[in-house]
């Protein structure tokens, strides 16, 4: 029992059948995932746009490197600690697509940027976002001190509708780009322009319309910068719900979509757009029935998976299509799920769940079990560590 | 950067001021926590009832041992893997207050029960819940094979209103107790009777009324068992919202409350009952402002804490009372929080959040930073590992 907290104990599963996976566990259908990977890369190639998938979603160096081998230029992360871990594990091109402002964090970034890291012992190509003069000053100060021979790529984040970080589109970006340009330790790399909420607008028309508004805001900002004498080397952004529009815009040079690899219930609830590649569900929670009760007329199967094994911020999990069509999942708290419907499963039966939202679901697990040959009859090919699980800082 | 994933890196914080804690981070106000610990133990002593706090909440061997040193008889957990880790770390009395049915998991339990574990190399006293004949058969089979010299304590779970696991109150418990009694490897330890939803009924009167119904169901089950010739050694259950009623019932012998130690926003929203000890907020997320924007009339401070650093299943975090009274927290996604109100803080300013729900919040972190002397001017006394974080199986 002594290695319960050691992920390497799971490696003994490799080669065994799906039945050997203890529950609850996060399972990747590798065949489906690889089809998603190929579809997205084909799309990017056909549209001559760079793909930089978001590793905040899968939090895995192995999957980041797989995406880069398939043609991605690098990956995004949201946190400096994520960048540190992925760099150490050999991911050579990482963009922190989030503003970093604390001096201590800027110093950590500078250290990653200056040091040969990872298995290949070459320097990590690093970039970061900024939306404030104080953030830019801290980045410049940290680079001057810890990586004086390097220039850090800095993207200016603009608020294109998300209402979170980012300066207003247009002239507000100019003083930031000026400040970046005035530092010999920083390089203005372009604009960070991501509209998160637009990803989950259900109708294809609404998403199209929202991204049209985004494009206008980006163009207004480019125009303001050009008027001030600054070229914009790159515009980066987009997610799994909207990337076809950014790709078609002629304005974006790089797509940051992440969820396409696993495809969760929330994204699958979007009305498909004919121009969008089809992605399949590739991430599942394997659960099993631990209790089968009918009390006070309530007939239910109780599962061993609750919201400590799947995030519920974007809705509850749904049920894999291989199960009975009328089963419905209800929240049973931290450690339980409740299944209602007809012909319910019995104690010990396996129930496959599709998470509502991949990113925070993956973050709850130490590992994802990669299965080849399907959920019913497949075997375990690989245990994929969630390397940056819990990397919050 | 190479030790980003190693919690021991945080030990260098010990002795430093609160300001040294990088954000976001989970912080315990040790003074407040110890007052909560003492209040709860005094209550149990005054009411001559055993306290077995739920370690699913704090997931820490250190805190489990602290509770036992203060007088708790042991702790509860929900998962076999949690029991394995806590046993290994020297927690000597553990009750898995959840049904365990899979043979593989029963075997793991039997192994913990049979082996000297932990720092004191004495056997771990173990118990588990059951609500099915198949679960009981698997427990008996596993004990016969792996711990033939031991008897495992088994509680029969009854559904006292939660509508999750547990047989109907009354005669449905009889065949289960019979099955337990017929195994030479199991011992009928009593009834598991917990009404989770009653904990969060907002009015004191509603909680009192709900638990009155619980007590009736327990008594009906005791009567049915006694009529069948079975004594009920112990009734165990109760949570932070209701324990005063179970303690006063004369029916319960053991309380399982867990959240009292940290006291989250959800429990604090309950109307206080005069009979209940007062508990203070002792668990906080330290966050900082990373962006300060006003776009389209929306004035906001953006924090570096989102729902990867605090669970939102029971509502969003609230703001520490030491801050401006009208600040309000809004969901900013996985990695961001948004603060609105007057006199908003600026980039770099610290904002202390009170999580909506302790249990799944703790599960998102590798460690909790224990602070002595208050959040404003205190120093870091101890780094408390979240030993069973991610123990899902």
C-alpha cells in the first residue's frame, strides 16, 4: 500500500485490458484523441495558420510534445509554474498567454528563459502577456537581472469581449507597446486577443457574430499601433468554439485552441458549424456502481465518481453513447454520482462519463490512462502524467 | 526551477512573513483553526459523545493526528486510497464512512487492516460501511484471504434522507446485519446514518426538523434490528451543520463533522443555532491583483485565483472581513477571479478569499500554509501537506 501516491504504480497497468483500471479514473481514448489531433493540424495547415494549443487543458508534457511533433509551433500555458515544469520536461516553446505582474513571478520566467532546461538541454523559447506598465517594468527588471543576454517576447493583451484582463482595444495598447519597445530586454511580439465566452455561445451564428466583433477590435488596435509607428508581428488567440473564424479572418496568425484534443460535453453542446472539423469525445471518467437503491420511490444507481473526480463548473458530466440512452447523471456530492433512468446498471458495473469541462477535470487527477482499441474492449497503452496538475502560481 | 512540483520547496517559507507566500495559495489561520478544534472537542466532551472528524475535508495526516491528540477517537475518510495513505502516515484509527464494494478495493482494505503500518508500526484500526450483500460478501472474502486473523468492523449504511447510498430505514437493514454476523471475518459495528443535505438547510429550525426525521429513521432501524436479535453497538454520522441535534438525541454515539475545523462560506451562511459552538473562518486563498481595467464602463480588479484554486460547487468564494466591505467576487474562469466594488485594490495588492466549500478546495492543492499571528502580520509556522489529495479510488 506504500506507493498509493506514486503515479508510477499505474505503469503496471500497461498492456492490461480496460477492465484493470480502478475507479474512478481519467481515461483517454487514444484513437479518438489522435483523430482530433490530426483533424486540427490539417485544418491549421490548410489555412496556413500556426497552431499553439493550450496546455492548460491537458497539463501534460507528453501531449504537448505530441502536438508539436504533429506540427504545433509550441504550446500555451496560463501560469509561470506550468511553464517551469513543461520546460524542465523538454517542451521547448512555451507562451504564458496570461498577464504576469508580480516581480517574483517575472524573475521565475527570466530564469526559465535563461537556463538550458529539459531533456534536450537547449534553451526554452518563452513568451508572456502583459496589460500594464507595472507588469512590463517587472518583466524588464527581471530579465535585466537574470537573463541579460536574452530578449523576452511580450504580447499585449487586449480585451476583445471577455471582460477580464486586457486593455481596451485601440489606443490604450500604444503606451504598453512603447514601454516594451523601450526595454532592451523585451521584444513586442504582438497582440493577445482571446474571447473566452464567445467559445460557448450555442448557436453557430452567435459565435460567428461575436468573433466578427473581436476581429474589428483587433483591427482597430493594429491601426492605432501602426499610426504610432509600431508593426504588429502576430495576433494570437481563439479557442475550440471559434477558431474557424479567427483562422478565416486574415488577422490572426496563431490559434490557441486546446479542448479540441479531448472534446468535452460543454463544447459538444455547441451547434456545429459546417466549416469546423468534427472532434470526438476522447476523455472519459471510468466509474462504477457502488450502491443500487430504491428508497421512497427513487430508483437510482450510485457511482463512485463525484466532483472530486470531474469538474462541474460548466455542467455535470454526460453519459457515454455506448450506455443506455435514457440514463441521466445527477450530482451526488464530492465523491458520488447518481444515475437515474431505465435498466439501470448493478453494483460493480462500469459507467463511462464524459466530463463537462476538460481543463479543471484533468487538474483533479495525477494521471490519465491512455487506452487503445476503444472503451469496451481496448487495452492500456500508456499512462500519461498530469505534470502540471496543481501548478497554480 | 527544477523542484516546482516538490512540496518540500515550500518548507523554506517557514519563519517568513505572510508576504512571502506566492499566490494563489491555500493558507490556514492556525490560531483560528486551533480555537475551532478546541471548541468542537469541548462540545463533544460536554455531551459525552465521541468525535471522529472527517479527514475527507482536510486530507492531512498532520491534522488528523492533531484532532486525535485533542481527543478525537479517530477519523473518517471516503475512499480506500485515503485510508491507505493516512495509515501509512501513522493515523491509527480510520473509518471509511462510505460503501466499498469492488473486490479489488476490499482486498486493499484487508491489506491495510492486516499490516503494521505507519510510523508507530502498530496495526491500523479500520472500519468500513456497507449497504449491499455483494459488498459484504466481498469484504468477507477479502478479509478471509488477506487478513484471516482479523475482524473488520462494518457499519450498515441507512438512507436517512440524503437519497444516495444506504438501504431504507427499518427492516431492510436486517439481512445485511445477518450477513455481517455470519462472517467470522466481519463484525457488525453499528449504523452509518448521515444526512448531508440537512447540513446546509439555512434556517436553524429546518435543520432541527430534518434531523428529528433522521433520528426517527435511526430508531426505527434499531428497533427492527433489536426485534431480529441484533444489538446496535454504535450510531455514527452528523456534520458541521447539524451535529448539535445528533449529539442531543441520545441515539448517536459518534459525530463525523469535518468542516468545523476550517469553516467555509457555505456553512457560515447557515443561520446560527444558539446551542452550536461558534466556529471561525480558518481557511483562505491568498490571491493578488494581476490586472486592473475599466472597459466599457466595467471597473474591475482581476485576481490570479480561479476555480482551479477554489471549488465552486457550493458557491463562489467570499471576501475576507479585513477588506473593503462592498467588494464582490465574480467567477473569472479556471485561473482568474474578478473583483468589483468601490476603492478596488491595485496590481500586486493581496486579496484574501474564503472558499465556498473546504473539502474540494483543499483537494486542489498540494499544501496548506499554516500562518500564526493573523493574515495581515503573521508568520509562516508550518507547511501542511494535503497527503490524500487526488486519492480518488
